[in-house]
């Protein structure tokens, strides 16, 4: 969903950059104060690297179209939503500056769509799903998949909203919304599957590191004595 | 599994995905590009200011074998993202008070 330069006019691009910059600044503070701790910090670096790698692998979604993981819900569940915004921002910046993937003037737009909307809608959906699902550790990866499934089309709709504000060409917005949502629901299914696979593999090996699993660890884990630091 | 081992394993998986698996990615346009083409606003895209980058388009400049070129670009990206995010995490950790959990 990397928006190239030129799809949105200059005022809209500047506006999204300002909003995205503000959210990223707030996430720097929140991540340091509430999310990153000494044990989970290495996972944050790994999550950003994995998202970059996975985004190189487009999967077909039919009729000559492809999609790739965004990784927003995946990151939010594993390392916390503010840290996830930072992960996506780093990935998108490296892609824009080194790989010419996503425009440089559109970087704020891309951070807003994938690093903010997909992350926070995905995380909010994850929390709602987790509240409804059975209180089991395995519900964490299922809820993460649901967050991914909802977050991707919502980011696509956010693009439509931005296009309504400052799109470069006159396009019927209802039609744009319909086709953007349709394709990104399909991409969201792929996103959900990869997210469930990735989250469940970390939950299976080190559930104590998973931000979204806090308070869900089995009794056995809680009785394990902490190693002396 | 120790955290160190988990991170090393995850980095190996990521390097394989970016360095090897990425060659087999679908070359079809992604959802947004497809929509832009079908609704007729794809032409408003301008080529990126960084399109002259030696890694532009996920291919390493000067490497003619396409498999090797994409693989090397992927590995370079993995390294850069890892260094930038790793550095950021270290900075943030240093500035935040030590907490017990």
C-alpha cells in the first residue's frame, strides 16, 4: 500500500507529514515509558527487521493483483502499539530513502496509513477480540489475526479519506472506496494468516516477551523464579 | 529459548525471507497500484526522488544476476533496518527508568 509521490497534492502531503510526525513523537515517549523494557527490547529490533523482509514478498490475491504484509497488528501485539508505530516508521523510511518504495514526499502519508491507522486500529481490534475470546494463551494469536484482518482495509479506507481531501485526479470516491476495501479485505486475509503464524510462534516459545499476552501467562510461568539480574 | 537465541533465529529467518524467498514474490501490482491503474489515476504518480539510489526497486546496482541482485538488496535492507531500529531501541531504553515486571 506504499503511496508514491504525486497521488496526493502538496498540502495534503504536508498535512499528513505533520500529523504523522506528531504521533511518532508521542510514540517515542510512550514506547520508552510504558512498552520497552530490558527483556523485550531486542524483540522490537527483530520485529522491524522481519517486517522489512516480509514486505518484500508480495503474495498473489487474484486477477493480476498482489499484496504484502504490512505487519502493523503483528508488531503491535508483539511489542506494543507505540513501539509498533516506531517499527513501521523505520521500515517505511528505509524503504523510501534507500529502495525508492513509497514516495519521499509521501512518507508522512505512508507512516500515517500503515504506521498509525493500521497499527492503532489493528491493536484496538485485537484488544476487543481478546476480551471476547476464551481466556487462553492461544487466543492471543487469533485476536492478532483479527486485528490484522480489520487494520488493513481500514488503512485502505484512510487512504480514500486522504484522496477525498487532496487527490491528484477527480475519481468517483464511492467507487474508489469500494474497490480499495474489496482488494484490501483480500490482502487482509493474507495479513491475518501471516500475523497468526508469526505471533503464535513467539507465543509458543517465549510468551513472557509478548506485549499482548501480558496477564495471560499460565500459572506455571508465574511460579518460575526470576533469574537474578 | 533464551532471548538471544530467539532473536538470532528470527534474524536468520528474516535474512532468508529477504535474501532468498523475496525472489519468488508475485510481480503483479499491489492492491493500491492495481486500483490506481483500473480507475485511471496511476499516471499521477511521479518517480521517487530516490529512484537513483543503488538499491532502488530492491535491486542492487551493478549486479546483473536478478536473483543475486534482489537477494543482496534484501540483505542490505535487513542490515540497515536492524541497525536503525536497534539503535533507536538502545537510545529509548537508556532514557527510560528501569522497571520491574
